[in-house]
C-alpha cells in the first residue's frame, strides 16, 4: 500500500488534483517530480538568458564546493542576466539529500543555501515518498523492498487466477455464487468505493467491468 500510495503523485487524475491542492496551501513553485530530469523539463519553455563573464572561473567554483560533500550527481549552472550568480545543485534522486548553493561571481563565496528541510511540508512528505518508491531512500535495502513487493504483487495476481479456476463450478465462470447470509455493503463503504473509483480511474474501470461481467453471468445462468 505504501508503494502504491507514493506512486499517486505521478498519476493523471490524482496527481493533477494534488497539484491544485498544493497550490492552495503554498504559493511556492513545485520542486518535486518523478525524477530530477522532469524537474528541469519544467523550465524548457522559459526564454534562455544570456551568459555573463565573471572573474571567478568554473574550476574555482568546483574547488570551492568539492569539500562541501554534495551528493552526486552535482550540476553547475553558469551565471546569466536573469540569475547573476553560480548555482550548484546536488541532483541526487534521494530527495532529502538535495541541496542547492548560490555562489558569488566575484569571490566564489556561498551566498545562500537551499536544502530539503526548507521546503514546504507537503513537498517534504512527497519527496520522501518518491525517493522511497524509486528505491533511492535507504540504498540496497530499499531496492530489495521494492523487488519483494513487485514479486508479491505478481504472485497475488497469478494465484488469484489459479484459485478461481480451481474453485469455479464445472462449466461455469463461478461469478454468481449464492450470497453470504446477512452480508451487505453499507452506504459508507459504497461511498468510499465510488470515491476511489473516481480518484483512481483504472480502479473504477476495473470495478465497472467486474460488475458488468457479474450481471451478464447472472442473466446467462437464469436464462439457462
């Protein structure tokens, strides 16, 4: 469930709703995405600013930030008219370790630092979830957890088909077995199912297919 929930920010319907909800909570620009590459894609439509010459060289900047222990990969953005300073960013997929430095073009001194702890709370929660979902939060153990979960989901899907095939009545799909005595789906659960079906359209479509197949099977059984 954790891995499924942490994937929701990338979905079309739920993810778009999350973006709108976040905009109501904070005016800051969204800085989380599926990957650092996606974060750069947000800036592709912006006009390219003209670079500016500086007394501090790129080698000077690299020597200045090397001892600071930024998590690789590290990208250096050259100063331009719109941002007249060097910008150095640790673009690791482990979001809590992302750091960004702004350095003076004359002295190479660090002017400002932005880190994960300064982001809005909703961005920090989503960032940790995204890193964990991608297997980047706590190394090999995180990746093994994702592998174990994926294999578990595959096992559930396959075993469900096998168990249904073995237990179905001879010559029938087994979709219209007698109801359990006293069983009913109450209104709160019905409302929850409808809400989930709307928020997760693939789930909603699957439920509609299952409902339609069951109704069709029941009619076929009555007709025979």
